[in-house]
C-alpha cells in the first residue's frame, strides 16, 4: 500500500502529462453518442459554469479522496454522489477559485488548506446546461469535514487505490427525470455507486494516475 508521502511524490509527475480528456471520459458515459449530443447542445445554448474538486488527503497515512451525497431537492442532480463543488459566482476570478470556495463551503475545508495540482478536462452536462470544470488538489494533513446541511447529506471517504481497481467498474440500470430504464457504466466503492459526470471525471483521473504507475 502506497503511503501518502509516496503518493505526493508521484502526484508531482502528473503536471507534465497530457490529459486523456474526452476519450477517457467516454468510457463511463451514460449514453451512446454523448460527444455528438454535447456538441449539438452547445451550438444552441450558452452554458452556465461550475467547478468541482477532486481533493486527495491522508487518512491513516493512506491516500483518500472525498465525495459527497447531495441532499434531496427538486434539482436534476438531487441525491446524487458527486464531488464537492458548485456554480461560479461573479466574485470568483477564475474557475479554480470556484472549486476551492465551493469545497470550503460544502465540506468545511479551508481554501488555504487545499493545494491545487492541475485542472482536468471540462465536461458539459446537458440536463442542467452546465459546463463543469474539475480540478485536482491535495491536503497535507488529515481532514475534519463540516458538511453544509442544506447541500450535503453525507461525506464519503474512498481510498485512491479503490479507484484504480478494475473490479470496481460495473454497470447498473436506472431511471432519471430525463431517461428511463437505461444501462449505464458506473463505479462501485462498496455500497456506493457513482455514475454520470462524476464517474466520467473519475475515469480520467484513474487513467492519469495509472500513467504514473501509482501503486495500490
């Protein structure tokens, strides 16, 4: 098992690697022809902007990352498993600030305790008309989370090594407000199922980490 210090040494190598981008994300796309659908949607709409954070941190000296379970609401992404993040505000000077600020607001980790590593590939989400900008960051110390009750139902901590295990990739059949009884690719982390845009972003991170031969 890789220690957190060893993981940080490997993490520094990521900045010099090209991102696999959409090719990687499409491995976990919920519908066929997603690339074409996104291009058509973007021709006709001016998407809103949001950012999310893949925050890696030590827990018992083992690299973990955090996801959240969103509270139930009337929104299209209510109740889903997601990265901490949210919409860009006028006061945010760029999308990385949005990711840092939203992570502090949603799970209580101060912006100054999050060390940005790099941006990942942006992804357009047609149902909510958002262009989402993901970022990778780390925290050097173990974290104490303070979830925002109106946004976050629960905090989910996952070992990074679990992301790299191919046995955790599966498929499930589900229905949403915009599709019925569709088979979609997903990650299973124990009983936690992650699909959709979050799974697509996780797949890119998985592929990037494998390039630097991160050891499980």
